[in-house]
């Protein structure tokens, strides 16, 4: 397996069923899509905002459309994919609630990762300095950050509950360490998890996918 | 290539075109398993000379930035076919050809043709060259429309498709500009109701004006401003109607150079074919249905930010339909101020995207 510095890539690789159809939103230069194709035989498509990113994807033989998740997801037909992946960009969307709804319209399942603004380091930074936190996961000052809709773990699970979205699995991600299965509603996790990654499904969707290569219970167990 | 009387071309207008001649040029060698053939489709006033030297003008081919050794379409690796569209005037059967039934120049007796007719003729040529499946069908502007038509009519005969600066149908504005051009030609007394060839005349003034108007739509306001601004040809104004401004002189030159190489009736027929183009129309009004059989084709759609002839939303409509048809599509909008004509010009980001797509498609095809 190719080495990736992003733990969330490894987790996503574990979650995705081999041979499935995947749309990655904000696919950058296509690193994850390429891994998904080579490791899981996935039929992958991408949506990427930058022309340079799309060009890099083209050179890798990936099918990627230049576009903006805030506006262009509406162009995709319903149920076109098994998975829609949105890695660390939900907090940069103008309308995260609508984007989440769109992901689960286009795909049966969504894999979403977000930085946790409830992490103790963030809270400490705000408490101690009285300024918008600048941490390793949130490196830019308030006036230049792309993260315009930050949330805590609790905020995210509340939104899922509000939308009737089922959280099938969730993992805490901390830089340099393997992913750890967690129960996102626990208060401690809202302090401990730097990043969180969720496998989401639509209301009314079967919880366990009989075609899945991995049982949901041991998705994050190592 | 001349086709026999048993191989007449069926046209959308229900007419048949006999004694069909298709002028074409090839670059590179067809490989042993005949898998490396590329069809390059030209735009409104283009021809089969996409690379190398043009035999009549002596100028480089119209796509010498893209077709050539070390370029995205490399004849060292690919067998590149470029044919003059039917209705054209560079050797393929068109209104300036001799009507075999009368022995006289067709003129307005030439049947009205469509983009689908052009593509049907190309498919006959590809057949005659012994090629079953093309590695790629590539074209910009009207060439891009032919690419889309290929995907609708012969999806099983193509591995990949590149549609550049194009549209799935002609808009009201597109038709309006073409109508101005046609009226300019028809208002020229030397047009002689289309029979100028028989009467030893040429509607050069009208054709030049048509070209001048159209040429503006191929550029952008900022490119014109950057290139010419309000610069004068000579010191001071003439206080008359000479070409005072450099932009006037430039347009007059474009018009004059065009009439040397193009036939006025061909201009009428080909602009008509473009105006009639509406790919969704033949598929229940749903563009995605046109691509229903093209799921296995790798598509690359490219547009330019400053193209106001076929602006990016047109390409997005194509991409949306391809997505709805679950086809394999990539799309990039290239940032440039050079307008529609950017696809002929030195645009490194465009060429990089094109090369990336074609090289990876070639690898997938085992080329």
C-alpha cells in the first residue's frame, strides 16, 4: 500500500467497499481517488475547485470536474454513487447543512471528516489568550482562514440528528496516530478528538450493508 | 477520398449526396492493431490541414500548437486523421463542387447539411480507412459539436472524446451573429443569388464583412483592448472613413485574408449547420439521453473563462448531461483573456490539461 501521511485517507480506504462508485468532493490533486482506485478497485469521480488540481487529476487518469461544492452538487443525479466523500472541507462550505443533505441525495453513504472545535487545545487557547485559536489543525488566523463554519463534535452530531442522518461509524483522528473508534456523543470525545471522521447514511437506510467487506463494528478496531 | 455511386451519403434533410468526396490529411502511422487513430474535427472555417504547412496559404496548420511531435497529439505515437467537413471548400463535397446530376457548380442547389451529416461522412471515411474504433475524437468549437455528435451516434466506435470551447446547441445569440454574416454575403451584388461561380463573380465584400463580424466574437473585449486600445494607424485622425484605428485595420485584414481561402456559399451552409445544431432535440429534448450509450467513453470537456461565443455555462450543460448519463467526464475551465480563439493559441494550462487527459487515456488503451 502506498504510504500516505493523512490518517483519514487510510480510514476512508478501510470504510469504502471494493468496486464501489465514489464521488470525492474537493479531491485536490487526486491522491485519495488514486489510492481508492488502486487499492479498492473503486470507480471514482472527483469535484475540485482549482484548475491546477483538476489538471493534476487528469494527468493521473482520473475523471474530475472543476466545480464548487456549494453550487455544483445540485447537478448530480440522485443515487449516482455508493459513497460521497468530503474530507476536511465541510467547515469551508457556505451552507454545510445543504451540502450534507446533497451528499446523501447523491450517494447512499457519505464519509465526512471535520476538525473538532471542541478539542481541549482549542478551548484552552481561547480561554488562555482570548483570541481565535490557532492550532496545528487550524493554522490560519481568523481573517485568512478558509474555515468559515467550524463546529464541535457535539454540534456535528446535533446537526446529524436534526437532519435524521444516521452515524454508522465514527473515528477520532489525531495527527501522527492511528484512527480510534469512538462514540461521538460522549463528552470526553468532544475534548479529546482533534479531527473526527464519520460514515453517514440516509434516514431509513439499512445500518449494516450486507455487501460491505468489513463489518461496521470492527471498522475502527485495530 | 472519393466514394462510389453506391455509397451516397444520407442527409438529415432526407436528401442524398452522391459522388461524395472527402478531403483529408493524416499524420503519423496506424499501428498494427489499428488502435491509435485520432479524429481531429475542425471548426467553422478550418480545414484538414491541422498541422504542417497549409498548401495554399503557406502558413502553419491551424492546430500546430496541439498536433505535432512532442505536442499533446503526437504523430510519433498516434495516427491523426483530419478531414474537411462536407459543405466545406477545401476539397470535400460542398456548394462549390460540381453537381454530378447537372455538371454545374451546386451553388444553392447543394442540400442543407447538419453537424450529424458531417459526422456521418467522417464515419464513412474512418470505415474506408479500415478503422473500427477511434482512440479519440477531438475538436474545438464546431469541432467540439462534432465530437458530441460522435458520442451520440457512434459511442461504440470511440475510446475517448475531447470537446473544447463548444456547446450542445446554438443559442439565439449564436444564430443572430450568423444571420448577420449571412445577410452580409447575400447583400453583396456579386453573390448573384448564390450562382456567382457560374457568372464569374465572387461576393468578396460580403464574405469579408461576415468574417469581420464573426472574428470579433472569437476574441474578448480585454484581448482587443490589450492588443489595440485606441491606437491609430498613422499620426492623427483622417477625419474620414479610412481605417484610422489599428483595430479597424486589423479587422479589414482579417476579412481580406479570409476571402482568399474561403467560399461564400460554404460559409452560408456551414453556419446553417451550426444554427441547426441542437443535440438534445433528437433525444426527447433531454441532452443526457444523447449520451445514454456513451458510458464507457472517457470525456474531457474544456472551456475558457473569456469565451463569450460558447461560454463556460454551455460546457457545464454538457458536463451535467454526461454526469446524469453516468459517463466518465472530466472538465476544466481554463483562465485566459484570449476569448474563444484561445484553443488555437499558446495556452500552457490548456495544453497541460489536454496532454494529461490524452496521455492517461493512451495508457489505459495500452498505447
